[in-house]
């Protein structure tokens, strides 16, 4: 099993400090190999596919299984538009081997470079080679026995080729315009964390494959105004209240057979998850469009009939989680995560195995005797452990903590071998330790650069609501000498993403701003994950009220303990944080005196279906909710300095958001600044752009707060 080990994504300025760190680990079932990706250093973006050998006798040793520079003959990568879009969805900014998949025994890896298909043997003495695939190649994956490689193409075909390079053929081809096979649609990649569209059977003789028809989806065109000779890019974007892609499933046999999977797609149109492991039939998770009900279904691959395993309902919404659904070994019991009784718990079969003291995040491995999970302290925990995430082993006999050191932990496990990746607040980067039977046997070296900045956040709980917060002061600050400091609120503040975590590198950008003379406050108010279902779901139908109120409460509560000058308060953010920043100066100018809004969602009817409708409902049924949460409606209220920043190539939060707000501000005669970024997407991967943006923001904030 290939698992991507990652911590919350860094701002591009600090991204170089994570390059060169090992990632994407796979542990061989026999415990003799760990496969991973790592670049040659913090200044190098190209990942190499590497192996750590764990012999029964002797010392562990590392070796390179595939070098992208050598395989491409020294030339640079050439990415198809589809591959660029896939990387944008996954926020992937590195190059070289950015993803791979292995066979069941972890003896063979498959990956794509410049749209070409490569395999690499993972045993000592093996080599990497190119296979003559009918590319460009997307998402190649070996069969469990390693005899074949399946892959998809930009043209929508799902193809298979033998591992020796023979017999390349199509298993499924588009039967109409807008149809593709084996690929995850936009909404699945961007909002469901489902990045794949096909799954091998354990025997390697069939595939469960998604057929996606995006012809009903509304088309948008994203132009590059700086290069008017280039045609606009067409994007199938399902904005709130409009049709989604139509997604179905079929079991495709290598013998050419096809069996369509049957479920009530009218009631449950979203294919959220699929899983097919040894000893169990395929299981899928399908959701209603309003995400208040969902079904776990077992698929009979012989006839496509589905059998309900479990039905869930929630009056607010149902979340999706990593690592589930899954089967216990042998397919005996279904493993899932549930918000039953208001607590996010691990459920195996019919038994809830964790208590209110834990808030479960993800299932990392389902073993023969236990389930390895990541979790944080729940509302009923003895102590809060602000910003920490730990690992736990859960079985029918009880729950035991796997990690003890304070920080943020995650892992990949197979059998007796675990790769434990840990980060902490008091040290940069992360540490990847290899454990056998719980004892450390190796550490996979990190080549990441040491940051030139040392982040010094203080993590705390603010106000009566106990809002998780981080406070950062300038390096060398002396209260008697320096007095009160201008404040910069630096939140994301919305669903899906936490910022108040025990991760040193996550706070580097905030520390940089602090060292420019600010007291920086980061607050994870209601709606952010990691605390309780009620905390997350309290923002239903009310982005503008709950999330903004919590920023104000955190700020005012912390001012009693830290040197915060409440007469000089600015706020900055990106994406949801950008929305929150603009909202702050529009609705609470008594508290916030300037704002930098990067890539803000300004009108929620322009954002996508699965995300927006989960929180705000159907815009046709609840137009008043969308109006109440819109920034456009409040444009005439602006009385504080506002800087809007937006990438013109952004296909997630399109630049129309900032342009519409700017137009409304202009119509109301409200001065503001707009900074358009030519060729920049939502994640601003260009390092020089990101660094200069920070300098421009500081200049704007100083000018604004001085006035």
C-alpha cells in the first residue's frame, strides 16, 4: 500500500524547507523494504524513487531505484494539461517522481514521467525501464501480482499493459464526448480527497473502474490576459446549484467482460470512496447530494448487485475520512469512522472501539489484531494537548497510545514494520523512523534545508470558547523596551484545515511576519477540524457569523495576556482565509483596521458543489443564506484598507471572485487595491512570486496601520 505522508501544506516561501524530506512511504509485507520519495536536497524539486533495505542481518541501507533525470536522458519534464491539473488538485509542487504505486509484494513500482510510463524493480540489483505505453500516461498502477500495469490517458481511456511491455490494449474507451474511464472527476479530487478512479481486484484479473461523464457540467473559460495570443482553457466546473459530473462504476475483466455496478444514483449521486482488498468484496461509499445521508455498499463483482452494509444520516452533514471504509483481514468486519453520539469514533463491525476522550482523524492501517489510527484529544480528554496529533492502536481489548513525544505524528505500517513520521514545535522538519515490533531500527535521512527562521509560537486556548490559538512575537522582543505591537491575524479559519498545530515549519510564515514587527495571532475557530463534530458543524449555513466571531473573541481574549495593540489590528489570509480577511474589514471595522485577502471566495454561488452545498445548502432552496454569506452584498460598507490578491490562472477559486468584489467596491466608490498575478494558480507555486508577495503585503500593512 502506498501512503502519502504529509503535514498541512506550507506557504510557498517555506516549501523549500520541506523539499528533500522523505515522503510517500510503502512498506513491503515481508518487512524487508521501505520505498519512498526524496529529492537530493532542499533546493531540488525532483524526487527520486528510493528504497531502504532492511535485511534480517546487517545494517539498513538506502539505494536509488529510479532517477528521473537519468530516465529522461537529462531533459526536463513536459507535463500535459491533465497532469498539471492533477497536481494542482493535490497541491503538488515538486517534480520528478511525484507519485507511484506498487504491486502487492512491493517488488515493482510504476510511475509516470513526462507522460511516459516507467517501472522500477525494487529488489537489489533491479533496474528501471520505460514501457511502450500508448500515452500520455496518467495514474499507472501495477496489478497485485505485478504482471500488468493499468493506466489512464488524457483521452479518457483505461488501458492495461504487461509488465514486460507487451500487449498494450484498452479495457474501456469513451463512448461519448465528455466521458472518461478510470479518472477521478474534479469534485472528487478537490473536495472528497479521492484522487483515483480505478481499483485492481486482489487476484489482478479485474478492475473496478469509474466512468465519468462531465458533459452536464457547466463550462468555464480561464484566459491568460498577459498572453492574449493563447486560447482560453476550458474547465468543467460544477458551481453550487448546478449539475455535477455523472459517475458510475463497472467491473472490467481482462477478458473483455463488463459488469455495471448498481445502486440508487438518484438518491446517492456522489461516489465518495471505493475499496477492494484481499479477502473481501469491493465496498463503496456513496453520498446524497446534500451529504446528510450515505450508504456503505458491498459490490458483487460477478453481477454488479450491491448489498447495504450500513446507512448513516446526520441532520447537518456527514464528513469523509481517510483510510475508510476498509475490511478487517479476511473481509470479516467493516471498518469505518463515525460521528455517532456526537463523538468522532472508530467503529469495527458493530462495535464502537474508541471513547469521547479521542477525536479520530484517520485509519492508517488495519492489521490482523488491531487498527492503527491517528487522533487528537477529544472534548472529554483529561488534558487538551493543543495542536498535537497522536497514534493509537485499537482492538477489541482496548486502546493503547503508540506515540508519546509531544508533536504531530502519522505513520505507514505493514505487518511488524512501521514508518513513523513525527514533527514537533521545537524543531524544524520531520523525522521518519522505521520501527520493527515497536523498536527503532533505522531513520530515513532528510535532506531538507534548515530554515533561516526559528518559529517560536505559543499554543494556547483563547476565550470562553477555548479557541485553539498560536501567538508569535518578534524574535528578541522585549515588552518594556518595545511596548504594544500592531497585530496581524493570520487565519485560515474554515473547514478542512487546521493551522494551530505542533508543527514548527507550519508557523514559519507567521514568524516571518512577526519579525517584521507584528504580534501574529493564528486562531482555529468553529468550523476547523480536530476538536469535535459539534465544533465543526456549528458553522452550518453561517460562515460569516461563526468564523468571524471566533476571530474577534480570540483576539480580544489574548490581548489580556500578550502585547497586542487593539488600535492597530490587521488580518490576512488565503482562500477561505482570504474570505475571512475581507469579511473582517467589511463587517467589523471597529476591530479590524486593514486586510489582505488572497484568492478569496467572495460569492459562494461561484464555488463548487460538494464543498459549498455541504455547509450552505442548495442556493435555489436557500438564497437568503448565500446572500448573508456573500462579500458582494457588503461592498458599500468598506471603510478600511483592503488589498485583493488573485492568480489569474486559478481554476479553484477563479479570479471572477476578486473581480466581482472589486467592481462592487468601485461602484460604491470605495478605494481598495487589486494585485493580479499573471500565470499563477491557487497554490502560487512560483517561489519568487510568493516571496515578493510577502514583501508587498508587509508594505501594505505598514502603510495601512500607520494611517
